[in-house]
C-alpha cells in the first residue's frame, strides 16, 4: 500500500507493476524463457562487441553499425529484464515514481536508437550494393560516428518530453500499472486529468521515429532489389539477397511486435491484456537476442573469429 503515499506533487511515491495481467500464476514459469533470451542477448552482444573491438580489420561501416546495435541492445534489455524477473520470481512489483520515469526514458530512447541504427544499416546496404566504388568515401568513419550521434540525439530529444509531460500530470493516487515495465501509454492511462497532450505527442514521436525510419528502410530495400535484379550473375544476386534477408529478419522482429503493441494500446480494446503484454515484452527481448545470432551466424568474418576463439580455448 506504500504506493498510496503521495509526494508534494500530485503523483504516487511508487507504482506497482502487475507483470502479465491474466497470467500471474503462469508468469513464474514464463520468466524462465525470458531469462534464457536475456542471457543469449547479453552473451551474444558482448561477444560481438569484443570481436569487433579487438579486430582492426572489422572497423568498417557494417561492423561499426553492428557494434552500435549491440550496445543499444544491451542497454535496452538490461533496463527492463532485471526488474521483470524480480516481479515474476520474487513478487517485487514496486517501482519508485522517478525510477519508473527513468526506465520509461531508457526504454523509448533506445528503441528509437535501435530503429535509427537499423535505418542506417539499410542505407549502408544500399550504398554498398548500388554505389560500391563510393562506399568507403560516402560512409567514412567520421560519417558513421556522426550518424550514430544524430540517432542518439534524436532519441534523447524526442523521448525526454515523455517524462517531463507525465511529471506535470495528476495521478489521483492511481498506482497499478498493468504492464511488466514502465511503458509510456501504460503510465499515461493512470492519469486522472487531461492527458491529451501526452497522447498526441506519443503519436507524433511514433510517426517521427517508426514511420520515417520504416519509410527510409522500405525505399532503400526497394532500390536494392531493383539493382540486384539487374545483376546478370546469379551467384552475386544470391549473395546480395542472403545479406539483405538477415537484415530484414531483424527489422521485422522489431517492427512487427512494435506495431502490434502500438495499435493495441490505442485501438485494440478487444485484445486480451496478456497477449498485448507478451507482445510488448517480446518487442524488447527478441531484437537483442536475434541480432547477434543472425549477424553472427550469417557473417563469415564474425563466425570465423568466434570459432577461432573457441578453438584456442579448446587447445589450451
């Protein structure tokens, strides 16, 4: 009941996270699959970062973007999974008001960064396939660092108002969040005043991030497909398709659950809560788990270096 102790502002001192509404009895066992996904995500991304950092030959555009993606995935999964597991396994549902806003900031900021990096990787594939002779000059290391900085700055600038707007809204001691983490709309639904500005701004950010990034990705791959189909050599076409397919799998693992979560929060009133929450959890867990697996297995250079490390350990 500590969540009913209000501060000097009109918000609860703490919130209570439900976990997975409707599956409270089963979520203890569901947490094991989440934990396995988290372990794979952490180990996979740390290995990818270690290999790219220590191998100077991999300091190229594609691998630098992959390193950015790995860091983003580590922050994104770690900002939510430990608290989720404490809810599912320990029944520790309480989270401080400001801690909740901090988690909300990190979740939405790094979801924006993840989307932006995937867009940048799509542009990298476009330049590599359609303008191969100019690839190194267009996507130099300074250009990549600038792109990464802009993507991060965009996420911080667009998401920061989420917390600032929520901070100014009254909650009337409503403190039960029907979610596993502090998602923006799940928190806004607890407001007892007029939250129209927060809702509209959330739609604006979704369009500016997801809409713009998805549009650029779609156009990039349409032009890549057009260029690949004009290549006379079948082996070259297959190699290009193979490279792009792995990237598209990662993109779909982010955008499909994300779009489902976005739509059900606003329009899916007939969708069971546990379906919505499970999709939202997978939205944060699937890309961090799949990214190192997909890129590690599909990428020859990274795969060979991982095997080399394990072979050295075996010899010792």
